């Protein structure tokens, strides 16, 4: 029983790490993206979708990590 839980914790931690790395990389281009979004509605839509996707992905992975870690 412990081995599957450890695998789930590892997988959730890996997902959180990927989310953190992606968000950090996106923040590097935040200022440029904001400027471009002011001039183009298409860029603004894509920026919104990217932010929403990253946020929902991080929340989902985080919410799966907490119950798994708590049961360990």
C-alpha cells in the first residue's frame, strides 16, 4: 500500500515542479505580453487562456497532492 502512495506523491510533486517552472518562464515575458495584448485582441485572448490554463493546472495538481500526502 505504501509503494503506490509514494508513487502518487512523487507524480504530484513532479507535476507541481513542472507547473512552477512553466509559470516562472511565463513571468519572464509578462511585460512584453502585456504590451502586445494592449495592441492586439488576439494576443490578449491567448494571454488570458495561457494564464487560465496554468492556474487551473497548478490548482488541480496541488489539490491531488494534498490528499495523497495527507494519507501517507
